[in-house]
C-alpha cells in the first residue's frame, strides 16, 4: 500500500503521515512539499523508514503526475482552492484515487472568494465541478471530497442518521474546534487558532446555501445563531453556534430535506465579537484608504489579532460535534443525535483538530487502497462511508480514541 500525502508539511498533512506510518500494511508514504527542510522535520517527527520526501512545486504538472503514478492513493492536505483543484485535476489525469479535506469540489464550487482558482479554458465556474466529476468517471478515478472532521465525520454521521429513519426532515450539524475552557479565557474572542485563521475569517464572511422550508436558499454566514448545552462524555458546557459553510455536498446528495445547515461551534461570547467586527467593516476584503495607502481591513485585523490567538505553552484545543437528525421511524417522530468531544493528545503532540481531521483522512485513504470504496467520480463522504463501511470507519476512529456517541429518542 503506497500513499502520497500532498501538503505534508502542514499540521493536518503531518497527522495523516503519522497515522499512516503506524499501519504495517502501509509500505510507503510519499510526503510532498515545496521545502525540503520542513519535510525533513515531518519525517523526523513521524519516524520510521516508510516516509519518502518529494520536494516539489505542484505547479510542475508533468512532475506531479509522474510522481502520482507511483502511488496507489493520494491525500490532499493543501489549504486553498487554487492548489487543491490543481491536485484534483492532476490526480484524475494520473488515474490516482484520492481524497481532499476542503469539500469545495462537489459540483458546486464556491462562488465567493475563489482564491485564485484557475478554470480550464472555455469552462464557467458552475460547470467546473461537474466537468471534473465526469472526467474522473471516464478515467475510473474515485475522489472522496471533503474528508476530515467537518466536512467528513459530520457528513458521515448525518448520512447514517438519515439512513436509519424512514423519512428525514431536518438535519443540523454543529461542529467546531475550540480552545480548552481554561485557554479560552486567556484569548480574545474566546478563541485559539487551531487551523488556518485566514480560512476561518473567510468562512465568517461569505454567503452560502442552506435548505429552509424544502428550498435551497442563500444566507449570510453567521446567521442562525443558537445556544445549546453539551452534556455527554461527562461534560456539561454551554456552547453557541452559527451557520457557516462546511457540508455543501448535502445540497446535492440529500435534496429532499426540509431543513439543513451546518453551524460552527464556539464558546459563549465569540460570535458577538465576530458580529461587531463584521458590522465595523473590519473583516471586509475590499481595500480602503488609510493615511495615503490602500489596506485590506481583514488582512490588517488578522495581522494584529493572530499573535493574541496563537496557543501558548501548555494550551490545548477541543473539537466538538453535536449533530441532530430528525424525522419519522415507524410512524413516530424520532431524533438521532451524534456527539463527539475530542481533546488534544499530549503523547503525540497532536492537537484535537489534527486528530479528528488527519486521522479520518488516513483511514479513508487506506480504505480506498484496499478497494473498499467503489464509487467513481466525485463521491461525498455521506455516500462513500455507509452500510458495513460505516461500522468499520467508526471502529477505526475508536482505536484512535475518537469516540462518537449515537442517541436515538
């Protein structure tokens, strides 16, 4: 089993490489990045003789495709659409089954802030996803789109809940990475950076689609504010959430729902702070005049606040999930709830976000290498991991001490 990890020098990519290295069935792990020094640091930290460094700029298409042909599965842990879309196109041309964490490909590319996405000549943005899907089908390539925590575990659990009901009407996924309660009290916005902060700010500002009253409608990120209590796994915490992008495939794969949205979980007070920044225009990306110069408000705010949000020594994060699937079973109103409370692992040094994003990616990559996932083209997590594969996936998570609780009422 030979698996290629693109973006391996990042936190998520390094967690994928670590998890793969623990499996004796994985014989070779290719780690790809632009800088040898950072890749060597990853190899040293992960250890073992399975890791092979590939110092490579992904813009070198021929070299990347030639490398892909030497592996069984590719894992894309790159942080933006421009690079991720390129990797997807290369993998389709190379005939390489692969997966990605972003979930921006599923026939519905993001209409806002496309981050330098380069479209093939003659294609429009809304045609691109379907074009990629058809190319993958033609080449016999499986591409699992949006595998990690959210999207990923959130899709898979909600998909399972839907399959257990006779008729499903409402699905709300509440997911997020937050600092430990103690750490949250030492940071502005009661927040600590657990992954790309610029991406977090972006997700607070864009418009996105949800399902309301059986119709797909466009809403502003940050709407649909909700408070709830998380009272499983020995916890009893008041948390908040609001609508953000994260599971767009559900618009495509589960169109009969009457209501669907994904909401990002935060500690109380966080969303109120974000609303204030938004109202003041401090998260805008349109340049403004400041003392004779043009500045982008969001870039300025990010540069000022980022140092105050970085984890301090000893501070750890938590990843929370509380999903509800509501409908009818045997004629009765039924709710299925999925809970997760995951904390950082001091032994490995992996944050919770690294664990619940990187480890599911590694599990799925190995499932693909074994031929367990059969669909061709772009396949959403809720369709890739179902039936007996759902049980297998959950057992693999449990082995890594990532526990998912299902409650039916």
